[in-house]
C-alpha cells in the first residue's frame, strides 16, 4: 500500500480529494483488470489479431503496474501521490473498456457478429491506442518517482504523459510537486522544483488554482519545515507567497496547518530564510482575517518583534534591567521567541527544560550569525518583519495586544525615530493600526497607552514629530490619524499634542488638513469625557480661522472641519472666536446644502446651530440693554 498523502480534490476524474494513502485496492484493481484482458484476448474467436495485440499490451501494462506498486511500497511517508491516483484511475477505466470489447470477440450469434464486424475493428483500434496511452502514463509516472533523473535533467521528466496532453501545466505541477517532497532528490533539485512552482504561480491565477487543487501545499510546507538546504526552504516560502494572493487561496493554505510550520521556521532560521517567511506572513495576513487570528494563536508576533528589535537601542528609553537570574529572564529581555510547544509566560517562566535548552542555543548561535550578516540582509529582514507586524495588526485586536504586551511598541517607536524609507513606513503603519485598535478597545487603551509608561511616551513623541515634519504626506496622515485614535488617552493638561494638529489645519495638502480636522474632532466629540476642556484648548490655539478657511477650500475637505466646528459650537457656544469668525452663518449655510444629509451631521448640525443662536440672541439682548 502506498504511504503517500493525497492531494486536494479538483481536476480530472478518479483522483479523489480526501487525505490519506493510496489504498491497496487502487493499486491491485488495474493489475487484476490487465490480467483479465490478457485472458479474454486468448479466448477471442473474432478479430484475433487485434485481440492478441490487446493481450500483449495488457501484459505489458500489468508489468508497469507492478513496477508502480513496488515504487509505492518503497516510497517514504508522506509522499506526493496525486498523479498516482489520477493515472491509476485512468488506467482502470481504459482496461475496463478494453475488457468489455475483447469479451465481445468470443462466441457470438449471427446478428451480433454482423454488428461486431461493422463496429468492432474501429473500437478495438481505439482501445489499443488507449492501452498505449496508459502505458506511456505509467512510464512517465515511474520516471518522476525514480531515484534517478527521469530523463529530464534536474530531476524532472521532460516528456508529457498522454493524460496531460491537453493541459501541460498539470504534468509540470505533478512532476515539480513530487520532486519537492522526495527525500531521494538532491537539495538543488528540490529547490529548483519549488522555484518552478513559484514561477508557475506567478504567471496567472489559473496556474495558482491548479497548483492548489493538485495538493501542492503540503509538499511545499514539508520542504519549508524540513528542507535539506536553506535555498530549498526559501524557494518553498516564495512559492507559497506567490500562491497567497486571494482569500480563497489563503484558506486552502491555512487548511493544511501552515501557520504552525511558518511560525516555527520564522523563530529559528538563518536571516535570508526569515526574510522570505516574514514576507509569507504578510501575504497570508493581508488577504484573510483567519490568518491573522491563527498567527495570533501561534504568537507569531514574538519572533517578529525579537528580530525587529535586534540592534535597536531600547535600553536608553527605560531603566537599566537587573542582571538576569536565569536564561529565561535573559531571553525575555531580548524578546527571543520560544520554539516548539513551550512558551514563555508574562513573568518569563518556561514550561519545560527543553525550552530552556532551545532558547540558550538560539541566544548563542543565531545572535552571532546575525552579527556577521551584511547590513543589506539585516535591513531586508527588518523591513519584512515590520510589514508583517503591520499586516498582523491591521484590524486585528488580538495581534495588537500581543505587540503591546511585548516590547514591540517601544521598538516600533525607536525605529520611527531613527530609520527611514520602507522600514519607517511599515513601523508607522503598524503603530497607526495599534492606535486604531486602542480607540475601540478600552482595555488595550488603558494597558498600552498609559501616559506614564516609557513606550506610550515615546510613541506619542514620535507621532507628534512625524505629524509636524514627516518625510512624506502618507506618514504625516498616518501619524495624525494615530494621534486622533488616542484622543481619549490624553488628560486635559496634555495640550502639547493639540498644537501640532491645529497647525496642520493650514497644511498645503488638503488631505493632511482634513485628517488634522478629523483627529481634532475626536478630541472634541461628546463621547470624549474631556470634550469641553479639549474644545476650549483647540479654540485657544486659534483653530477656528483655519477651520473656516478649510471649510471653504473645496467640497472634498468640507466635512471634517464642519464636524469639528459643530463640536466647538456645541461645547463652547459663548466663544468670541466663534462669533468673530461668523461660524453661525457658515453652519447655517451648510444646513441648506446637500452636505447636511450626511449621517454624521444630520443631528449634530441642528444642535450646534441652536446653541450658537441661543447664545447670539442672549448676547445681542444684553448689548441692547447696555446701550440703553
């Protein structure tokens, strides 16, 4: 019985889709049919030449089938068996058809003989051609599972089997997948096969579908986990990344239990491989929320933060730690991930002595390897890890929590301060996503962004700096958005964060100015406990004239400043700045425009106008009384 994992369903007939092994019946049935064809051919009384030829071909086919059985019996488990199932099923169909024809050539009545004379010769010639095709399929099958080159160079079969004559991609995928998972092949052959699958996947979506349907994910994961060389593991990671371009494709990869394998390799591998695996994490997380949650359960954040924090000077941002009393506290200070099923708890304790040994090896071996790598390799790895953290944090509360529970937030802040380019961009986006999660989750907001914590202070300082003088519009908008998401964490006396936002209301780029108005609106919205105090501070910083200019600057930028003006009118209607700027007239004008039908203004705008009108009427009455 063949000890091979089967591929997924899809494609042609007979392959099935369940996981398991090639059953004994799948191997024995075509052999039994071939023997029956040979026996029936010897008993034929009509079309003797054709039947004799069919018997010889059936005998040859039986020999090939027995060879396949021997290969199957000697194949290590697990092995890729999708082509075996498909070709055996097609061979059984062919032999069953030939057997029916040959049996008709035995004794027959006159009527049946007449019919046979008119149709039998043609049918038998077709049957002989089918037997030749099955034999070619089996020879090809033996070639791709042979321990030697199958005549294809590099361990691949060059010729195409008849079963794949109408779709050569199918044969290539089968050949490459079998080579990828064959321990008998050289490391170079397996890497070449994985690279070939990666190239096919990159060509078009149809190729991706075939690769996934033909069960190539398990061989690629096996190569990624146990590859005989780093290059073959890298090739497997690239192939999986190329496949993970859509939610449906990611679902197939996740169903093969890919996440534990990926996190394991990410935690303990050379830097070049870690770079590709971090990129794979990004691809999977970007296209499916289930991937984000699975990575959260496997704590993929920990190795990513560990890698990202390498050579980042974090100690100057916090008190110097005491000398570690154990390997666990030492590793915890580094943020080094645990491997296997053991994990570090919050206080740095380990669940097994094996974990201690693995962590000690990680610390002594991989740190030295990293120090010897080139700056380009180190930067590429950090960029990939930062992007992976961004994709994991995007809209995923559980990963945001894990980042803040490690030293991840502090690390991201320091990189934003010191670095530039892609690394800076990805770290800023990750911080923005964490801030967005904190906006909707009070527990995360209280635990991660307490203003007396070094990490929170550092993050806010960098957000303010980038909001004022970011190297790009994208970074400025991200920093401003993050500050707005954290609006509820700032006390009333913390006014240094409001001044930069007010200044950005006059930014030359309308998107930056609109984002600043939107962020200030979160300080002034009624759900913010300190909305009145923040509104007064915003007015004191001369935001009203800038808002009026922004309100009139164009249709695209109108809504955020109108919302903020409405909040200010609602909370501080007696402000002279609002009266001098004629905010009441501006809001009344908006109330007559289509913008007033926006859901965010439908109730807010009339209330703001009412408050201003109430104050204006009372103020004018007092002035008339004073004049008299």
